């Protein structure tokens, strides 16, 4: 069988990061997402932003895999900011997916297929951790960056024969072996490099809701101890290792 050249992005679509746009959702007392707010757009945080026509449309697609809703966020030159816009879709609204894209003349030029809005009432730490495939060679996974310059991301080896990104979501053994160790590293970054970016605020909201004191020490050693203790607390709630022990025939495979 002839083998062609594999391209991960043949259309040259530019990636949109969570930092370029500020969207937040509100949940009611039952945990159902009720509305969404659009309050900030920073063009300069998008790679190759100078090549974008200023009249390009910014569009958000909200979906629950049964129904979806498209929200026009205006254009690059004139964003249409709003607060508490009602989410009007049929079916469940407790766990929605968000597809953010920029379109010019009906052609998508930039996108984020798994955008994460600020969700202050979401108490699941797994939803706070951004995961991306990357060419890591002989390394299975790593957290980057660790210097607080931007949101720390769990990067998993992009080798298609193992598909770690999929296994992290579906395989209990992979989750148990990777997730909590990565979480401890991310918590160390949260402790050592405080700030006011969305990812900082998301963690602060989660920790406060869980009754965990936000790190207020000064030394790196104190930050390491806080990260370890906090990771242990969260691990006891998620019970990923116990879930792995309960599975049958769940091994690491392609």
C-alpha cells in the first residue's frame, strides 16, 4: 500500500489559545450551565495575528453532542461583548463543549476545538488541566512550561501507535500513572508563580471551593510541600489508583 505524507494541519489553520479571549459560564444551583459572558478579546495573543483581516468573524459553537448553538462574538476589529447570554440548546447543559473559531469569507483561519471558558462552579480539577499531544521523542509526558510564564500544560507523546491523548481519557491505568504526578507539578507552578490570568483564577476558585488554603509561603521548599499535600488531598477524592485496581483487563495498549 502506498504511503503518503501525513499532515496534522493541512489547511494551515492557526491555533487559538485560551489566553486570547475571556469567556465565562454561570451554573445554577443544580450545576446546569445557564448563561455565558464574553468580556475580553486580545488579538496580540494569537500567533500570526497580523495576517488576520480585521473584518473576520469570531464565532463560538456550544454543543452537548445532541444540539448546538452558534454565538456571534463580533469581528476582530469590533468584538461584540456581552454578559449572561442565555444558553439555548436542547438536552443536557451540565457538560458542554466549546468550539471557538475565526472565519473570513466562510473560511476558518484560526480555531480552538476544545476551548475552556472560565467555569467558577466546576469543581473537577481534571477540567482545569489542559492536555496537548507533542513530539516528545522517548519521553512519555511532561508538564510545560514550569516557569510560570504561561499556563502549565500536560503534554503527552504524540506517537500515533500509542495514542496517549486518547488513553488518558479512556484508560484507567494511564490516568493513574500520569494524571496525579502531572497535577502535582502544575500545583507547584500555581504556588510558586501567583498571578491574575484566567488559569490562576480558575485554580484559586477550585481550591477555595474545596476548602484548600491557597499557598502563601515564600520558599521553593514550602511550595513543593504545599503542592504535594494538595495533590494528596485531591488524589484521595479522585481515587484514580483505586479505580485502576478495580478494573479488569485494563492495561496500557495501543
